[in-house]
């Protein structure tokens, strides 16, 4: 049975894809060729049955029977999952290939409403993709999206028209900047290469007056552990080494995880010398597949940072490999987490491509069932419900990534004084206004070949 699947077996950890409104980021497009295949999908469902019985982490607890007839492939896959499994998923071939190449067709939006704590229902930019139309137009984090096509965003959300408008291939967008000035941009979606390192910089006393004169605090906003973009994070970390940083902040608030090989490689840059060669993460499979268990070791390099502690910024979209970074470095060094409760995904998947012998560009489906748990060197992976931060804070969408942004400011203040600043005030005037957007949890994945 293993030989039947091995040609298309890929190890994966979950990536939480923030909403980017791409033309190809859907998990399962109802108009795609994949749904049309459902008329003759018995072979695909049999394939799903076989892989789940062999590799699914809860194979011995799966529903005893599922009906193939009348169900779509997606419905059948979902019917094989145990009730507690909120992680396993599948996608069509188009989405899989978009994920693999990192090429997006969109405006480059990543948006949110700061409702929690700030009680603000307006829509703000979290960040924009580097090579996107928005980035080229100069849009940055902290800008409020005020109008689309001349209509107020609040009205569009109220009338359930927001996604229709923002999903158009061309439109006009009115932004309100932090200084209260407005700008109107006429934009069209384009294809571009996405990135994993959105920002890399060094903070000094000029950014936080509490820092000592010689302090150099490295900071990287890292959004996906993608093997095809590994050079970006390696280059950024190498630059941190050359600049002689004294502390380091790894911002994973929007990072849903990814390639465990990349995660392990990054750990080699962050872990202390005493951890060199020791186990970083162990994949623990179900009892029938214990022979598949595998450990990844920490390997320091000449450019490894010599850190006494590591600050990691977290949030609800910090998941999988990002959580493994916290869990698996903790036995070897002080890891200080600042921000929100993480998503809670201490496990990983194998990706099964269908048809199994097809070229990746020609596949129809990718199935991602949970197949293992990611244990640290102490044998722990006990965060199904997320990792609680050392200092609970909220995503400050009113500032760009700077010494003024609350989560970064909190890290800098703690580095300098050992204390955290008070939480910022709320936007009380908007407490009873607006409607919450349904920002769907779009899942995709970065992976390693097995």
C-alpha cells in the first residue's frame, strides 16, 4: 500500500492564508473541472479511502461507513474525518499549483477589522504583498480602506456586497491614511511573485528611547515557511548576523506554518550553541505507522545568531510550523511570546496528489489529512487549543511596522526595561457601529518532498 502512494507523498504543515482575494486561492472552486469530475469519482473516493486507512492519524477512529454514491469528492473526504479533526483539508489542482509557485493574481490585500479590544469595525490594511499592485501604489499597513468603487466600505459590508466589489479584476479604492488625508487609486489585479519576508530591519534607540545607545534589535516579519522562498529568510538572518544584533524579534503573527525543513533550518540560526545537533522536532505517527517517525536536528551555521533569548510575536493566525518554532526551541532557550493566542495546530499532514502518477501541474486534487504530531525534544505537543502568550496584546492596525506599533513597541520595551507598556486605548466612538466581515479561513500549504 505504501508504494501505491509514495510517488506523490509530501510532508506538510498547515499555512493559514490571510485573505488576499486572489483569482486562484480558493480551496475548492465550484466551477472548476474538479467538481465536474464528481459525476465519475468512484476511483478518486476509493483512493481517498485507501490513503486515510493507512496514513490518517486517527485511522482507527474514522466513521465506520461512508456513502460514496451521491457525495462529491470533497463531501466524501470530509465524511472520513473524525469529529475532533479541524485541521485536515483538501484543495483542487489549480490552488495547489498556485501555492507551489507562489504566484498570485490579485491586488495584494491583507486586511482586518480591529474589533477585539479596539472595538473598531472599519477595515484596515494589515500588510501588502511586496510585488503587488498595492505595494507599487505605495499602500502600507495602517491605511483604512474607506471606499470601493465610490461606495463606503461600511455600506458594502452591511449590504453583503463587499466581496463582490473587492473581487472585481479592476476597481477604484479610496484609502484614508493615518494622517487623515485620503487617496483614490484605480487598480487592476495582476500576477506577481509573492514573498515570505515582508520586512527586515534593525531597531535602535532612535526607534525606542528606552533602548540603550548600543542596542541593535533585529526584526523580521515572516509570513510563510515556504521552501521555494527559503533564500529570503536565510538572507535576512545572515544580514542580522553581519549587523551585530543584540536581540531579535521574529514576527509570526500572520504565519500559518509550512515546510518543516525550512522551520528546522531557521531554528539553526536562532538556537544557542548548546542546542547544536540536538533534536528539534519529531514527527509522531499513529501506532500502525510508528516506523514513519522521524526527528529533525538543529544545525547551526557560521551565521547563526548568538541569542540569549528570542521574542516571537503571535496571533490567531500563528499556526503549525510557527507554533513548532515556539514549542521546539523552548527546551533550549528562553522564548518570549507577545501578542495573541496562537491557532493551535501541533500536527502536520502528508499531501497526496491525485492522479498519483500525474505531473504536479496536471493534478486534479491534493488531499491533506493529519498524519502526525510535531513533538519537541521533551515529547510535548500539548497545544491543540493554541499557545498562550507571555504578554497578551492585540494587533495594532493603526501603525505601520515600527517602534510605534504596539506589539513591536511591547517587545522593545521589555528588551530595554523588563516590563511591558500599558495596552493602548480603545476606539470607543466606534464600539456600537458596523458589521463584522466574514474573513474566511483559507488554508493552503508549503511543503517538503518526502
